[in-house]
C-alpha cells in the first residue's frame, strides 16, 4: 500500500478475511467480520479457545485495524470436551512443569471450561507464561488471567529506562510514544501504526524492573486509512 492509497472499510474487511484465510489454525467458514471506521468486530464460532485467540491475533496483524471487538463464541466438539476437574488437573500440571513460572505461585480454578488464574509473581512475562501454558488445553473455553505482579526490586528511573528501550527497539517509533511513570506505574500515550506495535510497546513497558502496572492508552492510527 502506498502513501497515497485511501483504504475503505470494505477493503479493510477484505484484508482481515484474507489474513484469517492465511492463518491455518482458523476455520474461516465459521467466523464473520464486520468493519466500521476501522474498528473490526469478529463473530461466529471457534472449535477451541486457541482458534479464537489465533483469529484475534490474525486481525491484529492487518494494517489499518484501529480496534477489535471479539464476539467469537467457543463451541467445543464432543471429542475434546473435558470435565472441569480434568481441565483443572491438566492446567495445574502444565504450570508445575513450566520452568518460567515460580512454583506454587499460581492457583487454578475452572468453571464450565473457563480457567481463572490467580496468584502473585514478580514479572509480567511470568504472568503471561502461565496463560500461555493453559490456553491450548483441550476443553478450555476461555482464560481469565487475574495474576498480580509484585516486583521485588526497587524501581529505578523507569521513565528514562523505557524511553531508551523504545529508542533501541526496531519495531517502534519512539518519537510517537509518551511515557509517564509514577512509582511502579507506567502510562503510555501517543500513537502507533498498528496493533502489533501497541502490544510491543506494552511488552517493553512491562519488562522494566520494578513495574507492576501498565496502562496502555496508545491509539492505533494508520495514516493511509479513510472511512467510506
């Protein structure tokens, strides 16, 4: 797409559908796409929670997407249905076997296939690893990650450290991102070109020593997108 190209909602919808078709883990025949002013709504059905997540990730990769509403419902086939007890046991084992997640730091509860993770860890990547460890299990219909982060290291100059990290990152335009840090909390403001950059900026913010809260207010502004 060139800098002079005007992209309509119809064209954006076609791009999202094309990316969904390109994602081998997604059954495009069961998923619908609606687009209004660059905001994408995904609806329909997925046969497992992982497929639902992959469909959302595929939409995030498309240039021009400003926001995403995930209305996809997970409908499990009988072949992968599991009881809540079986899912809970499998999830606990996955977490126990992980070398990334501190032992006994995460508790698992399951209700109607929905996993809830609770507990306390030192770093965001550990919280993220716990969610990744359980979302691919058979029978899972959703994951709620309620793990809290409590750093053991005292915060340094977080704002300066983050600005330097953004400047080093080849995927981000540091000039468009504003950082506000207070104690252990970080607020991100400004604009990014796509969802991938938005998530990358948040990942970088969470990686700063001492951070236990990140509020991501970055707006996705694709410079060549126009509504119909």
